[in-house]
C-alpha cells in the first residue's frame, strides 16, 4: 500500500472489518488515502484521527444507533478536513459490481431524483430501447482491497461464512488484494467445498493468517462484536472529544508491537465470551 | 398490564399495525425493525423481513435486537443471506412490498434528509448519511415512514433530498426515472399522515387517542390538509405492549 492509494475495505460496518490490516496501515503512517466502504465504522474514525485519509466514500458513517451520530466524523467533516462522499448503499454495491464485471458503469433505478446524484457526480442515461431515464452507476476500481475472511488455502482461495457483504466484488474490482484469514486450510479442504469459495486465489496478492483479525468487530459464527468495548470507546470520546481516539490509537495500534499483544489488551476471557455469543446466535436452530 | 406507554412504544405499535401478513418488508434498524418483529409475532406470521445487510426472512430473538443491519443478531434463523447488493436488487426487481424506515428531517412531499444540514461540502451538521434509505425509498413498491412528530423534523422543504418520495409533487418522481413506489404513509407519535392523490402533499388521516388535529398542526412546520374522513386510532392494547417490551427488554430502542 502506498500513500494516496484508493483503498476499499471489506466487511460492512462492524462485521468482518479487516482490523488487523487497518492497524498495520495505521502503523505504517500512510497519508492521503481515499477509503471506500459501504457502511463506515470505527476504522473510519481511526483513519481520520491518524490523518491517514483525505476522503471517505460511503453510504453511512457512525458506529450504530445506540451510540448516536459519530462525533469524530462530525468534527472532521464539518471542519472540512476530510471529505465524505456519499452514495446510496446499493449504488456503492453496484460501483464495486461494475468494477468486478469490468464494465464502465451499470444501469440502475436507484438514487434517481435525489440530491445524492450531484455529490459523486452520477450521470443518467436514456435506455436505448424504451427511452426511460436510468442511473449510470460508475464502476469503482480501487488500488487496494483489504479483506478479512474465514478460511483460505495456500493458493489464496478464500471462503466466507454467513454474510458475504461486498467482498467478492471488491476483490474482483481492485488492482491489489490483501487478505487476512481466521484459518489456513489445506488444498484438499478447499476442494471438498469448492461451492464455498468466493474469491479465487488468482485474485489474491497477499494472505496472512490472523485469528480474531476483525476483533472487536464481529466475524460471523466465530465471535460477536464487543458492544461493551464500543461503549467504552464512545464514552471516552463523549468525555474528551476526538483526542480520546488519539489515545486509543496509542494504546491499540501504535503501542502493541504484534497483533497477539493487541489481543492481549482485550484478554482471553473477553475473546471467549464473544466466541460463545457468536455460537449462540448462529447455532443451527 | 397497564396500557400506558411512552412515545417510542406508541410509535412501534402504530407502525406494526401497518404491516400485513404474506408480504415482504424492507425494514431499517431501530423502531421500524422492532415494529416489523412485533407484527410478525402478533398478526403477520408469514411476513418476510428483508434487511439491508443482505438478510431475508430472519426471526429476531426477543432481547437480542440487532443494532446494525448486518450483524449476527440481524440474521438469526434467516432463510437466505444473499449479500447486500443482491438484497437491494430484489427490491429493484419489484419483489419488496413495503419499505419501512425512519427519517431525520421530512418535508410536505415525504422527501427525507439524513445527510446534512447546511451546504453539503461545508455542513453545519453532518448526519450519518443514507445507508440504504435512498434505495428503500426508490425501489420498494410502497414506503412507510416511522418517525417522532416534532416541528423541527417536519419542514416545508428538506435542505437535501437523501431519500426521494414525491419530490416536488406533480409527477416529478416518475419523471426522474423512478418507475414505482413512493411514500404512502407517515406514522408518527401523534397520528397517521397520508398524501393527497393529486398534489402529493401530506395530510392528516388519523389522530392517536388524546391527540387532536390542532396538536398535529402545531407540531408540523408546514400546512397539513385533512383526509376526507378523519379517524382516531385504537390505543395500544395490553398484548401489543407486552410483546413489544419483551422484544426490547434492555430498552435500547424503546427508551
């Protein structure tokens, strides 16, 4: 990854966010990035406070309803320090899909007539068959995709459980694809369930084995998002403003030399609790 | 059990009554999803919930309400997890009967602003953004808005149209290329609002027990007409409130 890159982040909101990769990006002190993610959560706040992003391309940014509108987002966007380029959720999904398909745009029926059309400069076109007005949703081809998956093999074939989000399209659309995985499996294991493979290995440039690589966000079936942690994080921001995030980054991103040291800050008991909760929610009913 | 309830409970109960059995509903998190879960439990067992995180047919567990549209809680016992883009494409294809969502600021034509107050690039107040609200408002066959009734929310013209309803009335929705849908009803803490079939301006269809046309007008920032027949809604029943409260015992959304 280079300064100024256009980076697409996999997962959605606090689900399967590649936080180990985001932590590394922070540690490398990247600058001038554009971040594209359909729903943006704490990782967007980290990158704003670290001074790593100039622009965030998203449909929504905050943590979640109980924690209110993101104070960090408001601070950086209202002061003009970071541009927030808003697309509808489907439009952003179709931008990745058009990229994945290798076409310059996709016709769609969404965002029409709204003021969102002008924000990202979406154009309309006339259906050559019926004359109807259509949205021409432009393809997005990110420089780099950062993704976290459930399992992958030595060739980079990736499998995702539960919510697919937009990862498969993002991987196809991006020039460079960086992946962390909960588990490395054998070639035979992939071949036993090829229907589960959503990203073929020939798309993947680098793969790293990082269990709990999305924590404290969730990974479907493996661990639930740590809402207590979000509560503590937002309470600190409520008390001290965005500088609380700078302190948080010292403690969680810049301080711990390895990801294992990072996980130690949460402790094994917390990880075990969140693992148990995920099993309760996804155990076959 | 007492049938006294707070504003969020009243809103959730009134919203749940809008949903019919054997339909599909695209529900936003918070009170809309809570109301949809209540409808499914009480009078619409074959209501299929569609959630923008890419979820079809979940059964929300009482006490484990999702906070977001794409976490494990939202997809509990789901029938299908098609992914986000494809979930919306079911709506674009015309398969979703009702869009069910909230809104920060709403105008007399039902348009919603959840983007910004003030200039877009230099906002006075930046809101979280559309999420899937624009898509729900554009693509569902019918849209029902669920919101607290406050004068600051009900403005003559929204400063930014995040989610299009009837735009400026007079056919501008259809002219923009939106083939179907539009807001049919606004459920609030004071009553039920609809739209004039000709002008597409908002009007009062019903008041909740204890409220009047005057209180609704006093809490609205634009002129509100009256439907030909004005109804009074039945107050929340004890069993509705009981089921609702069991769904959100932590009172994350019921206050």
